[in-house]
C-alpha cells in the first residue's frame, strides 16, 4: 500500500471515530501529504470538526477542505433568525463580554465586529 493510500485510510478512520461527524457523507483523497475532504454536511460545526479530525492524523501536511454545508431540504433561515441565534449564542457564552460584539447578517453571512481584551474572547466569539 502506498503512503497516500495509508494516509487516506487513516483519515477516513479518524472521521468515522469522530462522533460529531457523519463520515459517510465525506470523501477523502490524499496526495503527498495533502488531504482533500469533499462531500456535504448538515452544519458548519460538522465541517469544522471534519477538518480538525483530518489535521489530527499523523502524516497530514495540509488539508484542502471542499466540504459543502447543505441544510436539510426545506430548512431555510432568514437573516433575522440567524442574527437572533448568533446574539443568543453570544449572550450564553461566559467567555464573551456582554455588549461588546456587534452582529451583522447579510444574505446568510455573519460578520462580528467589536473589541475584546483577550485573544480567547475573540476565539470564543
């Protein structure tokens, strides 16, 4: 078995062990240590978890992430609903100071602005 085949198999196994991922929807290719993830998932969190899982595998030098986030059929959120959900999420996060982060949602894209004192607060937001 070539190194690329072994790497592809290792990443596929890592994805299957990650409980927050539906690995059956994610394809894996490997070429000289570069792993390409493709397919589709239901949420951005699942997409991020897949990328993180691939990075954990020894021998992965880079990840080309081509996974699409596809909401379930018939599920659409308005910008207002997205903004309300983002606001709610920030209010519940104890690491993010209240009333310092502003949220803008335009055509489904969320932009956060503001200033925090610490880098961990930025990451949490």
